[in-house]
C-alpha cells in the first residue's frame, strides 16, 4: 500500500538514498583509498589524480609528516630538515620530476628508475643526480611506509614551500 503511494517518487528516493554514500566516499581521504598499499594506489590511479587529503598549511599535519620522514630514515639521504646530503635537497625550489603530490607519491613509492621506466624524465638538475631506491619495498624494506604515511611525508615536504 505504502509502496503504491511512493511509486512516482521512486527515482527521487533512490537518488536521496545513494547521495550520502557518494559524499561519504568523496570525503574518505579525498578520493585516495588509504587502505590500499602505495603500489596499489600507483597502479590503479590515473596519472595526476593522486591527491593529498592532508593540509600542508596545517602545522599538525606538517609536523606528523616530519615525524614519519625521520622514522623512515629519509633524513639519512635528504637531511633532517630536508636540506639535502647524499640525496638532493627537498627544501629548495628545484624539483627533479615535479612537486605535485601525484608525482611525489609515485617517486617515493616506485623509486626513480621505475618512475623513469614509466615515462618520467629529469626536468631539473640538482647537485645530486643518482637514482633513489623505491622506499616502499626493495632493499630498504619499510613495511611501515603505508599510503597514509607517504601522504603525510608529502604534506611536510610541501609545507616547507609555503611562503611565510
Ligand atoms: C639512499 C638514499 C635515499 C633515501 C633513503 C631517500 N632518498 Fe629521496 N632521493 C634520493 C636521490 C639520490 C634522489 C634524486 C633522484 C633523481 O635525481 O632521480 C632523491 C629524490 C627525492 C625527491 C625529489 C627531490 C627533488 O628535488 O625533486 C623526493 C621528494 C624524495 N627523494 C623523497 C624521499 C623520501 C620521502 C624518502 C623517505 C621515505 C627518501 N626520499 C629517501 C636518495 C634517497
């Protein structure tokens, strides 16, 4: 009986039911599924579409990214403040492959040789011109470098470039 009455509105009802789930999905990490591994994200996300759900302008987000950076020994090559060392500086304005979250995520996950195999070339020259090993597996196995933690590091790197 009640269904009979609702029949003309069925489409509207379905729309209203589906709508919140769409929003919930969009809100869940801004489109990046944080439960996927970094390699899954790289393989399944079209180029340019890995977006950072964290805010480089938020000091808490930036600081937590710096903590992960230190915990996963990026500082061994890039210095504790990202000023460079065995690896190029992350705090200067030169970017070897690009400074958008999508490129940085792929670079950190794949390492630079695999990145180059996928068509990326060095656009700028830093003082160091060596390959960076994949940080998500390989020789330096960093099990704890999850998708979320890579995005947090990227947040910190990007925070170094906010004009103060
Ligand atoms: C074994 C040394 C080493 C470690 C450890 C290392 N890197 Fe690198 N990194 C490099 C080298 C060398 C390059 C330059 C790559 C090139 O020119 O192709 C680089 C490049 C980069 C770049 C691009 C810099 C630019 O100016 O465009 C970023 C960003 C970066 N690394 C982030 C990280 C993060 C985050 C970690 C930790 C998860 C990390 N690296 C760990 C050696 C390292």
